C-alpha cells in the first residue's frame, strides 16, 4: 500500500504553495510514495534518548542585534517583477477585498 | 601564500613553462578553450568575457595583488555576483541580478583571480547529474553521452576540460566531490563553517558548503586558503584559525592511519570502483601509511536521513521564491488573489526535482509527521556523528570510493529519484557530520571513465586531509590525464 494518497499530495501542494497539474499530482503521488518507502528503514532504529542534531557547530549561531550597513531600498526593489519605486513598495494583487 | 603558489600548476593549460603569461593572455587562452569545448559540454550559464578582459588588463598594470594574480576561475551559478545574473539554473530566478557578491567570490577576486563565467548546476543544487537544470544538461568531457555528475557538474566539466584551473562549487550531499570524482579532478568540501556562505543561494543550510574544484590538491589548498576563514556576514562561519597549508603539504604519510569501513563497501559498488580503491590504498601503504578496518554502523542510513533533512530545510529556504521581490512572476489574470500568484509562480518557476523536494520537506515537517520523520532523521544524524567520533579515535582519515559507479548515461536515472539519490551513498556522511572531505582521481574504469577516491578527515583538520591527498598525487598520474575531447572533436561537428 502506498504511504501517500493523491489527496495527501494535493494537501501538501497547498501547504507548499504549489499549483500542481493533474499529471504532476499523479507523478508525485507515485514518486513521493517510493521515497517514503525507501526512508522507512530509519524508523526501525532505536533512538531512545538520542539528542537530535540540527546543526554541527555545537555553538549558538546568534549574533548581536547591532545595526549595520544594508543594501539600499532602491537596490532591493531593483529586482522586483512589479514595484512602485517612488513609493518604495513591492506591488502584489489585492489582498483585502 | 605566494610561496605556496610556486609549487602549484595553477596555470596548466593556460600558460607556458618559461615565464608566466600575463593576466590578459591567461584569460584569452581560457576563453578560447571555453569557446572550443562549450558547444560539446554546455558547462556555462554565463560567460563574462568583457568583464574578465577588463579586469585582466587592470591586473597586468598592477603589482601582484595575491596568490591567484591573473588566474581565470569559474563559479557555480548559485554564487551571487553583483551585476551579473545568478540563476541557480532555475527559471524562478530569471532576470535576477544580485546587488551584492558572495564572500567566497570577493575573496577569490581580492587574491587576483578573474571570473570568466558562471557554471551550470542541478537547479538549486538539487541533483547528482546536472540534468535538473532549466538551461539544459551539462555533458561529461570524458564521454559526451554521460553526465558529469552533479550538482556542480558545470564547474567540474570546466576544470576537467582545462577551461579554468579553479572553479567554485557547493556541496550539500556530495555536489563538489561526486562530479569531481566522475570528471577525474579534485573536489574539496571543507569543514562546515570554514567557508562563508554569504551570497550562496541557500538549499539546506545545515548541510551546504562551498569549496574548490581543481586538478591538483596543491591548487585546491591555495584556493581553500584564499576563500576560507571567518566572515561576520555568515552566522555559521567559524572563527577557528585556518591551517598553514604550505607547511602541511609535505608528502609525509608515514604512520598515518587510514580507516576503511569495509562493511560499507558491499552491494551496488562497481567492480572497477573496488579495484581502483584497493590500488589506491596500496599507494598509501607503500608510503608508510597504515590501513585500518573500521566500523561505521549507521553510515548506510546516510541517504534516507539526508533526504529527510535536506528536503525539510529546502522547503523552508525556498519559501522565499514567491514572485514578489525577485525572479519569475506568473502572468496575472483577472481576479487573481495573492495566493493564486504564489502558487502559479512557483509551479511555473520550479523544475520537477525542486518541487518534489519542497513537497517531501513540507510533508516531513507537517503536523503529525515531524517526529516520525524529521526528528527521527536528526537523531540518526547524531548516531552517524558518533560513528565518526569513534572512528577518529583510532584513525586519522577515512577512505572510501567517492561514488559507487563511474559516470552514468544521460537520462539513465532521471525517472527514478531513489536510484539517483543512491549516487550519494559515500558522500552524504560528510555533510551530515560537517567533516572535511576530498575527492581525488584514483583510476579509470574501462573505457576511460575516471574514478575518485574520497578521504574524510577530522573537523577542522583539512591540513591532514590535504597532506594525505597531496601525497597520493605525488605517486600517481591520474590527475594529469585530461579528456581527449578537444583533440578528437576540434573543428568537427559534434556527433550524436
């Protein structure tokens, strides 16, 4: 039995903000199922009491909250597909109806 | 630094023995070679000829500014270059021109290097063949019907074909070492945190590394010396002092203990790979190194852990590509909401493998599955680290083949993600542990397809790692073999 249904894949796509085509949904349902079957092997390992590794530095990676030089607003807006540089804003479709 | 450079062959293919060529001559030769081989290889996304020549003229007019003065280099196209498009070989970054330059690139240029172009990759570094590129696949210079490996396949092909002596790549699960192995060159993934990732387009932040691809270990050492060291702009950058690599490359491996995880070298490994690996160990033994059997009981679980962790991190890192601030945006239709714009932009902009990984990552982080997949993978990651900690109590470096097989055919593994993932069986451990790791040419399969030897060292001990790798190159000539591509195909149209 596959570990994922087509509906599961549809739900994941919504969470991931991906509008998948019907063909993509079919393909990913099969392939993600294969990948999950493959990774099942680690679930049998005993990891009781084992600390998780989220990063290998063994030290905090926070920095001081000190203001410094940054890119300018014009530089940051320069790559936008749609911007209002005079207002210093990115433009997007209407959010509030 | 300047001393170190004297012993190197940085200008191979771009310079004569008597008298070093000027920077302009070096760049011109590099660009000529690029023009000659690029139609066959498709290694470059962007060629920066004019910028490179301008810079070369300026360098020729100045006193030497660093150990790479006038050396042409190439950059994987996921490293930001101010004013030059940076695509990650993804449609979603079409039109993106970074307003800033990656630290590693700044440091290369400050040392005198001249960037001649940006190289192809699997989109965002997600792949092992450089076939997952919105700009088309790169080919292996040793056999144009095969992949160069990936994801830094463009950088590997460019160095192997002697277009540039140094290229930068990035390595999240083997993406420097695996293509280096399959293209017959050197690829170094330094310790996690050694090379600043400021300006690297993020894929999986706890696993991403930047490093050099070269033809010799000595050149890799120079490039690493230039790009390594603390950078306040990367919060994961390490302040650990850089090793003196000039002093390290002595050729002396007498008494060095090399660990071999025998149980890990079983199923699915090509006979030619095992044969070349055994011969490579003999080269070390002849120099006085001791070969020691070790056990890495969890290393075989590296691939599943890796794919759970890297996809989780990727799903988060790639959330930023939403069509608002840079890159591709879908053509808006009447009554489109913001959410429609996000969803269609991302579906149009990302390729299949990137979507697959975003989906898997989203799933393993979602409510109800986090503990079973993501947390579990992080725990097994700890077990893999412990395996290596234990191994390094009795050995100084760990040796394995770089890949289980020689370069595979274009298209051979694209339809089966799990088969493609298995290419990384020997390389992912060094990303999960952060340990420094290098691939060096160690032989050829039949017909002439290069094979790599992977050495992995202790955290921050690149000195021992590079000393061992350099010693190997003193006794072998695999790294001096270049693909015959140019000679065979010069002036002739490409078959196939």
